C-alpha cells in the first residue's frame, strides 16, 4: 500500500464526496475509496477483508486493504461509504441472449417442447426484429444485468445487427462480447457459404477489437447447423485473432442424436477430430455429454457455459444427463450463464449460482461435495477464467479492472450477518445490489442505473413489444382468463 502510485493531485476531490453518476461524460475522480465493507476479494486465498477498502483509480484497482491505512495513503481521494455492506467482484454471465426474447419475456408459453418454442415463437420473432429492436433488447437486458451486479456478459449471438447490440451494451456501461450468428445450412435466414459467414465474423472482430468495453468474438449458432469447413474456419479465425469463440451444443439429446445419425460419432468427438476444441472455445450448455466427451472437454481445456435455470425451465434433462458437477470438481473451465429471456428469464447470476449449488448437492444426494463457496467462484473468478479473462476481472486485486459490486446489507436477506458466501448465494440475489462499477465507472448507484433512464426504457420496451408481436402475427396466450376490472 505504501508503495502504490499516488493519485493525480491536479484532479483532487474531497474524500467525503461520492463520485459522479457518470452522466454526460462527467469526469471521474482521480481516485475513489470504497470503504468499510466486507471485501470478498476472490483472490487465490479467497480472503474476505472485514471492514476493508478498495481503491479505484481510472479503470483499475489501485489497492485493496485496511481502511485506515488506505485513507492515510490517499487523503484527498473521493470516498464511497460501504460500511456494513458486502463488496464483491463484478459477476460474470457467460451466456446471455440479448436479442429475440428480451422484448417478449414471459410471453412464450411454458407447456411447449424446445423445438416448438424455437420454431413457433423465437424464429418468427427474430425475423421481425428491426435494428432498433436489437439495440433496445440489448439495452434492456444490459440494464437488468447491471442492476443484478453482472458486469460482464458473453452475448450468445445476434442474427443481423451486432453493432447495434454492442451500442446497447455500451449505453449501459457493461463489459462483454458480441458476435453475429453464422450458419451455412440450406433454407435458413442469413445462411451463406462458409467464406461469407467468416467474412461477417471478421467484420465484427474488426469493429470491436480486443481491449474495448465490448469485444468481438467468433460466434456460431452451433448445434448441427454448421459444415465442417465453417467449424474449422471459425476456430482458425478465433485462434488467429486471439479472441474467444462460442456456440451452442447439446442442451438436449437432439444434438448427439443428429451427430450420431449423420456423422457416426457424438458432437465433441467430431469436434476433436476437426481440431476445434481448445481454450479459445466456450461451448454453451454441454448438458448431454457422455464419458468420452467429458474427458475431451477436460483434456482440451474447452470451457462450458452452464445455464441451469434454462434446463429446468425448458425441461431439457439436466438432472438426468448433466455432467457439470463432475466438470467443476475435476477443475474444468466452467462458468454460469442465464441464457434467454424465455429460458433463464432473468439475467441474475446469483440466482443461477444458487440453483447450480442446489443441483450439485441434490442430484448425487451429497451435501458435502459442492456448496455456496464453489458456486460463487463460478460466478466470479472461475467464470472469468472460463471466458479467458481471469487476468483482468473476476477478483478484487491490484491491477485488475475495477469491476466492483456493493451489496446492501440492510436488506432483510442479509441481516443478521453470517458466512458471506452462504448469504450471497443462498440468501440473496440481484435485488440486494446497491452500487456497481465497471472499469471504475459507476453504472448503478443506490439501486438505480446512472447511465440511462430505466423508467423511460421500460415504456419504450412495452411499445416495442406490442409492435413486434403484431408484425410477427403472434398473439400471446394467457393461462388464466384476463377480466377487465372496469
């Protein structure tokens, strides 16, 4: 702490003043102390600094330690009082659909098969999305994410307007990745030969280079919707560009069945033969994996985005086939995701963490093998490592990006205090988030977005929903009769 660089004295702010709300390009203070909270560092020793302080300067964490010592070291820094609060790293959501479902959340009926849900609802809705809808959907989900303490989103892919999706994320101020879906099958919207699909991927990577708030990733639909030429080309592109690659595989039994029928082997065996597995690859779901595929995931260090709410919500068989607990126990690269607006429903990673822990304890009837501490790791440092960002985010350590969340312990769920991991995972969710910083910038203060007007966003989304459903020719059924009160 004594050897840490001093803040720029030319931009001093009284230390008792809270930082600005980030509107209108307001300059950030030279340094900010988040003081007095229980700081859940998620460092290698998983230390919790009781009544500690995090110092932010610019977009980085400058120091983490004793409140008196850091106040003394930075006497002119601005200060945010987090006394009695819990301070954590920003949460990681490794698989989130930002277009398609967000404008029609809770509209697609429950009692449908996955295929019917996709082809009777999602495909027609995607087909009618305008560029404005894509940006609005992304903005809405990014705002909901930030309010739940999620600071990094891996976007699952947009059909046509990745630039507008990135703009929505940037408007809120969340960190993340963006990509455009690619497939080269017959008779599908936006389907194209592999070279054309890869050119679209290159355009996204060029428009959103590494190091930005929103970075481009190679993003395919996955499943059984890509030729071998496209799969290999996409993996080569990701490796060459030094970026991630993501796609869906095996949320249900249909992908293994299709690969066995068409290629004679299961999906990950086929991917292994093509040479596309590896640390660059984040596979969404991976529910229906067999023993050989689990070994291939571990041996290749391929990452998996685990979205437990989606599998239960859609009835996809995670309790019968899921191998995520085994992957976690054996050191696999595993992160949590919240999936789509009509699957995971809410981009709240703490809800996903609680469910992941519960399934891991109940499925093997083993209350001692996996707990809240393990689940919170997946939501933070292990999730960051799984998406290739462990050196930059996922823990509160000097030099890392200043993605910080403050949980309000005056909330009933966090009073009286107990073990911090148990309370965060079992006894809390995104509703207890008070403040959120992304790269040092305040994006949530006192439970409200600082970067945009959420009330106005809600009104805009309601109008856009009606227009989208009308264009798609879809009428939302209601399980219970709606009776006018007048």
